[in-house]
């Protein structure tokens, strides 16, 4: 069984492992703030991926200025993510008057036993290829030095969740998902408000979130809640042998 590992090629480290939605696809990522790899180092990493039996590769989300060595090796754009930012204006008012939740619904700290239920919500909320598995959820929590896992419940059942992180003066809404029966009932709005308040209390200056440019529902929600688009999209690239 293929597992996640970190390899070093030249002066560059790469993390490789099976993509959660398809074990035959390798997920290739770089350490945070690592910058673009040298083309030859990237070529050697791709060869290592092939030697482990993967049939294709997808990257983590990259800034457009980081893609040149990937382009040189024939990687192609698989998906594009819009990055939005909230300047935390008006968050003080959120503390006093958050959105109304359906009767019997509450937000609380997520527990270990909630993860399986949160992943079931995630599976229903996202297309097959972008669903998280247990390792993907752990990665979302570990992506920043500080994070928290929150769930929305009704009758003891998890109907939504959010992972929020903080690094330096920036906050990050890493993942947000709600059950189909909870949509348009204020649950997602409450989870986002909750995340913004948490970041503001920890002296974040801005909160970032990204979502697929095709996810019109999520984009409309974030804009309604005060996020604005930044000029910098992220791209996910893919590669397969010719």
C-alpha cells in the first residue's frame, strides 16, 4: 500500500502520497513558502512518483508565479481556485448578534469522534475528486501553526463543520461543509461568523479562503459575508505520461 512520504531532490523537498479520491494518482506538494522548484529537481520527483507505481500526478494549489517549472514538464491546469480575503471589518458586531440557527442547532468544538461524521458531510458536499479523507482532514488542521475544528450539530448529529487556522497575522478558513438538509438555513453562515470571530480574537489582520471558481454557491456566500476577491488565483496542475 502506497503511503505518504517526503523525498529530497537536490535542495528541494517534495511530499508525495496517494490522492485520497484515487490511490493511483499521486499528490505532489511543496513545503509552505518553498518557492518554485528547479525544473530538474521537479523532473526527478516525477520520476520518483512513477517508480512508485502511480499513473499520474496532481499538485497542491500553486500560485500562478510558481508554475513555470511545472509548465516546462507538461503539467496542465486541472482546476482554478479563487482566493478571497476578509479584512475583519465589523467583526466586533458579530460577537453580539450572530446569525439565527435552526431550533436545536448549535456550534461546538469538534471531537475525535466527530471526524467520521464530518467526513460524511464533506463527501456529500463536494464532488468525488475533491472530497477529503481522514488524512486530508488532518492535513487541513496541520496546514497552519494553530487551528481548530468546529462542528454544527442538531439532535446530536453533525450537520456541518469548519476547520480554521492561524499563521502569523493571517487567518485561514481551510474547509467548510454542510449537510444538504442544512443549506440555506444559516448553518454555513454561522460557521463562517464563528471562524471570523475566532481569528479576530487572536489578532489576525485578515482571513483568507479559497474555493473553486466554478463553485458559485460558495463564492456568493463568502461575498455576502464580507469577503472580497483578491487578484491572485491559485491553480491545481496535473500530469500524466504522454
